[in-house]
């Protein structure tokens, strides 16, 4: 029996998969995609510990961050990513069970400006 390897997903594909499940704030989606970038950039042999110890960011890393921000800007322009919709979704899901302070705290944690 052959074991199939999962193909590498592009950042755009991964972002759209996240957004298909629920609404995300820009900061929240950026954090998820940034974690994926870090995971992909770590060499498998050392677990990426050498790269984490290196203080100088590589040019590839800077390009990836620039591409990530450009992708998020594009998703916002197309109307697929919205802090307002993410906040509305969170508010509707939590308002019957939690108070204003708890909801406000969650909004801040998700990077949604108040």
C-alpha cells in the first residue's frame, strides 16, 4: 500500500479554506497563515531551531511576509475578509451567554479594533 503525501497548499488556498469555515479578522487570519509560513520554512532535519536562533531575517522570509500582507489586502478588497463580519459573528454567537466585558476581551484577542 502506497502512502500519499499531502500536496503543499498555497497561502491563498489555505486562507480560502479557513474563510470557508467561518469569518476571521485580518489579524487572526494573518496569525494562522504566519504559523503555516513558519512551519513550511523550517528544515525537517533540525526542527528549525537554528533558524529560530538566527536574529537576522532572511530575504525569503521578508518576501513571504510581504506576499502574506498583499494576499490579506486582496481578500479584503474582494470582500472575502472582513473584521466587521468577524465581530458580528462573534457577537451573535456569544451575546446570550456572556457579558459585554467578556465579548470585548475576545474581540481584542482576535485583533478586531473596537
